[in-house]
């Protein structure tokens, strides 16, 4: 409904500026998300707990959503109308800043290490399900009402529909138990206060989070890791239908929205499968590293397939991008919560701030950046060019932007972030390194006619055992090392 909202609240602008202004209002909500993350992080970590913070965020988002459905337009209130629209969107962003992070922390802290990936993917699937429902309602509105009716008043229907959903969500969360980590942290906090002789002023959760250089490094790495996730999500499910219908005219708005509904449904299924699959890998990052190279290729490939002049090609282009994104996002919720789970008094704040800062910088700006790249690169396409490649590659610019963010994410998750699962797999990496070192020594010994420089197998000239002593020898005559069976710690 971006075009209809732009026409209703910015009628004096051109069609292009109306669309950009509408996306600018959309960005206003994302600017408030980090502030909401800080506020709800403090509530969830220090004051009322995860459950009550999540309930409050649901109530807070319902009020502005309903008011947007009855907000007078520019023709009725003049310049006051777009100002009110921006303010309501900012209140929405404030509540969203704590909502998704709260569901992550509340759900995953109540699960075991064997099903955290799947439980986290259920939270993400529920969030995408809300987007699916909104897209479905928008598609129904476009099919049921005429274009003039949608422009005049029917664009309000999806906002008013939130009044029906709010009581359902409130009831579900109210019936959910509180996180055991919050209860345990609250008891530990009482004990600490009782045994301290000189009580110092307690820091806020955000101050605690930023007081440690290691935590600041973790937070910065988390933001960069999430960059392609937040931007790809809005690229596929928000901007792609606008690109196909309003910018390129390849599909009607109703057809583009209907195809988007089908892609979102397929994505939810793939997301749940990927979440379950992430629990089977030794390291939580393994599946993420598989999905990232896919995103690097799939994002520009989607825009290439938009040049196929086929509805099937349009659908497959979005679907292959969504498949790679589901591999990346499947275990991401569990990865984020586990990153901060060592300190229950910072879990909510760490997840909320990292997720929402990334959403603000990369997700909220995506429609504006993608629209700018489209109009900017369109000028590079000659009107009378007969070279297909010359007119083809500028169309890939929005997708190449996502590819750059995915490369940044791959670097961050490999070299900046330190995840608790590094402990689980780190011992095996050390063991493998020791085994490689032993094999290199054996190859050198074979070159010396099988004579060990130390005079005895595996013992250094000083008589001490080297690092390779963890290797047991089943048959010294054949020089075949056999490593011990590795069993990961069960509590990670």
C-alpha cells in the first residue's frame, strides 16, 4: 500500500517522490527501533521480565496501527496529516524494537540445546506469517475493491485488521510461562544485594552491555552479520512487488501481491525446515555459512530472472532467493540468543539492540537505497542500445548491493564474532591441528629412512611428551595415528 499512502499524504509530489516519501515514513519506524530495543531490554532484563515486556510491546503496537486506519489524509488536515502519520509510525517502531527480540529470548531460553534452532525458526516463521497475513489482506483488498476505492479509503483496511489480531496475540503470550533464566537471574540478583556490604549504584542493561570491549566487539559483529538478513527480508517481501508492478510495470499490483503471498508461504515452510536442520550441525554457524554464499549469488540472480519476461521466471527468481535466505535465517534466532545467554541479565538487551540496530541501518533504508539504485542505474541504459549486456547489468544493481552486505556478513561471522559453540567445536579443531602436525613429522621421518630424530616414537630429545601425545598408536610399524573419539560437552 506504499503508493496509496504516498498519494493520500503527499499529493503535491510527483509519483516518484510520493513513493520515496512513503518509504521515508517507513524508515521513520526503523529509526525508533534501537530506542525501543534499549527500553524493552531494560524492562525484560532488569525490571519486569521477558514475558511482561513482550505483552506490553503487543499492546503498544496495536494502538498506533488502529489509529493509522482512521487517520485523516492531507486533503482533510493538510500538513498535520503526514506529521501524525510519521509520529504513529515512530510509536510502532518503538514497540517493534522489543517485540521480536522478546519472543526470541522467551522461547529459546525455555528450550534445550537440541531444539533451539527449530524453536527460534518458529518465532521467525510467526513474524513472517504476520507479513504473509498483511500481504494476503492487501491482495484481497486489491481484488475486491476497485482502484479508485483503494486510493480513496480501502487502503485503511489492513491497518484496521490489527484490531482483530491483537487480542489473539495477547492471550497466547499471557498463557506462556516466564523464562527460567529470568527467574534464576532475579534470585541471584537478590542474593548479591543481600551479601554486599557497600551497595553500589546499579548500571543499566545498556551500560553493562557496552562496558566490556569484548561485548562491544560481539555487538558490532552481530550487527554486520545481520545486515544481509534484514535487507534481504525487505527486498524480497516488500520492495520486489513494488519493483515488478510500479517501477517496471511487469505485473499488475494485484498479481505482484498474489505472487508475493505464494513466495512468503513457501519461505515459511523452508524456514521451519532450515531451523530444524540447524540443530543437527555441530556448530550453529555451519548452516549460516552455507546460506551466505547462496545469498551472494541469488540476490543479483533474482533481478536477472526478472528480465525473462515470464511470470514463471519472476516467481522462480524470488523463490531461489528466498530458499538461500531461509538457510541463512533458519538457525539465526538461536545463534543470536546463544551469543548472549552466558549472562541472563543482558540477553534481552543484547539480542534486541543488535537486531534492531541492524534493522534500522540496513532494513529500514533498503527500500530507499534500492529505489535510488533503480532510478540511478536506469540512466545508464542507452535508449537505442542493441547490446543486451549493456542494458542488462544495470538492472542487477539492487541485488549486487545485497551481495556486498552478504560478503561483509561472511567476514564478520568468520573473524569477528566469538560464539559459545566455538568451545564445542574448538577442541576438535585443536585435535585436528595436532594430528596434521604429527603426520607432517611422520612424512619427514620416512624421508630419513624411517629413523626418528628423537630416538624414540613420539618423545622429544628432552624426554617430554609433545602436543602430539594426544594421539594413540595402534600400529607403530605402519606409523598410523588414530585419534580418540571426540565427544562434545553436553551442556553447550
